[in-house]
C-alpha cells in the first residue's frame, strides 16, 4: 500500500470502521453509560430481550415498517406521475422543475416545524383544507390512529421530488423505437405506458425506491421534532426508540443491539430490492 494513502485509510478506519465494530461489540454486552463497572458479556441476550420480552421494540419495529411502506408507496406513485407530466414539452418547463425540487433543499427540521404549524388543530391550514370537502377537523399529530400517515405526508412532500428527478433521468434514456412500433400497431397511450414505459423504467424505479426505502427506515429528525414518538408510543419508530434507550435510559449495550437489528433490516431491504432490479425475482 502506498504510504500516501495511509492517512486516508486511517481516517476511514476511525470514522467508519471503529464505530461499527464498537457497536457490534457493545450489542453482545450489557452496560449502562452511568455504570462504573466494565461491560458484561451477555451474548445474544439483548436480541432475545428485544424480540421476546420487549413489546415496545416490537411496536417500534412495526411502526418503522408501516411508515416506510406507506411513505415510499406515496412517493413512488406521486413521483412517477409528476415525472411523466414534467417530461412533456410545455412553456416554463425548466422553472416548474426548479420549483418542484425546492422541498429537497430545506432541512428536515425546518420542514417539520413548518408542518407542525400547518397541522395545528385550531390555526393550521390542513384542517381548513380538509374542511372544504367536509372532513375533519383532525388532531393530526396527537391522534394515534393518524399520526403515522400524517408524518408520511410530510416525508412525501419533502422527498417526492427525488423520485421525480430519478424517474426523469430514466425517461430521458428510453428508446423511441418501441413507441413508434406501438403507434403503428394502433396502441393507445395507456397501453404504451403499461407495456412499454413501466417495464423499461423498472430498473430506474427500483433504484429510486431503494434510496427512499433506506432513508425512510432511518428517518428520525421529522418524527422526533414533530412528535418525539408520541402520542404515547404511536409514532415511536425504531430509530426514535433506540435514541430513547441509548441517550435517555443510558443502556448502551441494548441500544447497540437495536442498531444492529436496524442495520440488518436496512441490509435485507436493500438486497431484496437489488434482486428485484436484476430481474431475478
């Protein structure tokens, strides 16, 4: 190894390898940050506790999957639909694209604060909007039944442009020959969309879903700023629960095991989507 690369390797080892190794080490130990004793080796006891004894963990795991599936599905449908609209030629197309991508520029914390005002049950604009169609009013983030969909809407508003951007890139690379042949054969626009556009866009769409699914599984800032896992534990996803266990209860060993479980979940979803993209499933 050239001597000039050693500083870079050392930085990578310190910033990436060591935290991962330390988390794996602590996941099989029981240790509190406030403890004066050394970590106690407990093997897989932390993982057994999570899946067998900890109902709060099982609830957090379910809410993480629920939020991820709902937010990703909403963003996929809206993102592809908007990309198809923006792919058509019209006046002001460049300006519309730039405006639509603006939500990704703002920080998630700022977006969460804005949506908290919009979700305010008395002064917020959301209850006014749903009231126009005879619905509501709703306690958007203090109602256990709708808090996860409400949070998914916020995440969708922020990150749908990413799927749109990726889909637009995919649409720009599609060949024109299949469409010309389909038009000659008398295919309708809907038939060309279902039988040509979607199959050809499949690799691009799977990549977009992969990015968003991984990010949704790790979502913390929006949820914590808006609800802190409440009401009760109704929006306490795995990230929020791990944060509570590690930094409020100081149980570093158990929190590390929860992080390993989250990593395994993200890795599993990633491998599944990669397999789908390759068309082997």
